[in-house]
């Protein structure tokens, strides 16, 4: 079973109950519904997945220039969000946990040694209640302890503060429907009319999510696909961390319609 890593990287074993996660909020380990301390991904099967080179080529003339630059540039997403939305970019730390090799995606297997998965949600102080990006990152225990001294700061803030020289390599892009856990994080409330036998979909969905602040309830078929990407930070010729990001459709307010709903055709 995996081990939990608190802010000081002191290890504690996860509860053996399969639906108990090593969730860290305000330095307190609490119980939550993220089985096995694993990261969150898009709903399978994906609509499309390809290399960074494929995504750049196929998106030309199809994806809007603003979305193309935001998704496919190798700049800091933290800085981009700050310029785009305004305010200071902050994070909500969801969890930090040690994971086994068979619990990480293929892209993250290049990280050497004992691996730690860190999950956060990026927000802006200008609109603190709006989740903009979900991110997972995989580190070695030693590198996380050395590089992320302040776990409440975005990764790029910590690395740039120490003037760490890095090379960012985009690995893969994927497009797909949000999983239930991503819908929960992004506040996307939806119902499946085929499964709503009682005709009380809105009430049931709000109860399931444990929230009553959904701005609207949509049918599953009306939710837009979302985009995710993997990239790696290289330091001294070795992988420092692999990062996976999923972008909320709320960013359309700043970037315009994403206009890429034909993902299954290869963008």
C-alpha cells in the first residue's frame, strides 16, 4: 500500500480501506474519495491522444490561435494564467502521496526512484472560487524535498524563485470527456437522463457532489470535451518532474470558444 507524504515529507501509511485517500488540506490528512491516492484523468476511452508534434500540426487552422498558443506553448501555465485572468495564481493542494510504479502513467515512468504524486487545482485570486486547471506532478522523493520547499506555491513559482535552470519538453496531448472526479473539481454538474429513473436528476446530482452551488445542471451530452497535456521538466539532462494538466472550459471566458469538438477525428 502507498505511503502518505505530509508537508514535511514524513511518511504515513494510507488507510487500508480502498476508498480512503491521503488527502492533505491545510496540513491535515483527511479522508476523501480518491481511491489508492492516484491522480485524476480524463474519461476513457479518450476522444484523441497524440504527440505534441501531432497536436501542433493537426490544430493549425482548426483550433483558435489563442487556445493554440495557450495549450501548446512551452511557457509557464502559471504565468499565462496570471496574465490571462489577472490576480495572483494560487493553488488548492489536494494531495501529496507516494505511489508505486504501476500507479503512474507511462509518461511519468521516466522519473527515477521512489515516486511522489502531487495533485493541485490552480485558481486566480481575482476569481478564487473558479477552478481553472487541475494538475498532477510526479517527483522522486528527494527532488520534491529539494525543489518544493513551500508546498502551497505553484511549481513554477518555487522553481523560478530559486532560479533553477530547466528545459520543458511537451510530451503528449489528449482530448476527452471529463471524468466524474474532474466534473466535481471543475464544478461541472450533469445528469444522464437514461439513468435518472426518479426524475430528480438535479437534486441527486447536487447530493452526489455534496454541493448546491452548481450554476446550472447540464445533460452529460451537453458537456464539452476538455484538453489535457503531459510535459517533463529536465534538469542537468535528467527528468526532474512530469506534469499532467487538464484545462477547464471556464477558460473560454478569456480565450473564446475552443472550437475543437471533433477530437475523435484527430482534432
